[in-house]
């Protein structure tokens, strides 16, 4: 996991700056911890950035540790393929993970936190 700058998170309205684009490797991922759980932030070989829930819908495997191919990621535990665009399982598999809108501004990755689930106290 990459250490984010001390200024993290820098928030603008519903968008949170999670750091420079360079910290997310091409065809790789970084984990962002939120109050509602961990997100996996991916960067494809053509530079697109996606954020999804970091738990595979099959058995909860860490999608951030999966293999990125095109706009999909393969879970490292049981090879379930998840679309980074829709969060939907591909092929014969079923299931879905939450997707979080992303954008790049001035070489920095921003996440739309308005769609994140909020953890409530017990």
C-alpha cells in the first residue's frame, strides 16, 4: 500500500483528492481506506482510473491484489472477473461490487465520496 501525502484527504464538495496519479501503477491498484470499508483504485494500461469496493462478491477476496486486464480485474482467490466500469461479474459468474466515480484533475485522482456507504455506530 502506498503512503498518501499528509494533506490527504483534500476535499472539494463531494470529491476527495486521494493523491497523484503516479501512485496508482498502470495495470495495478492501490487501496483507499474509508469509514465504510476499503476501496480499490485501479489504473488501466491506457490510463483510465476506476474505483470499486475491494471485496470480491464471491468470497470477499481482495480485488486490489487481482490482475488488471483491459477494463476488468480478476480476483486473486477464485478467478472471478469483475468489470471495472460496471462492477458486474463477467461470464457465467454472478454478483456485483459498488463502483465509485473517479476523475483526474491536474494529475491528481479524485473520488466522489457522496456515493460511499457511511458506517454507523452500534
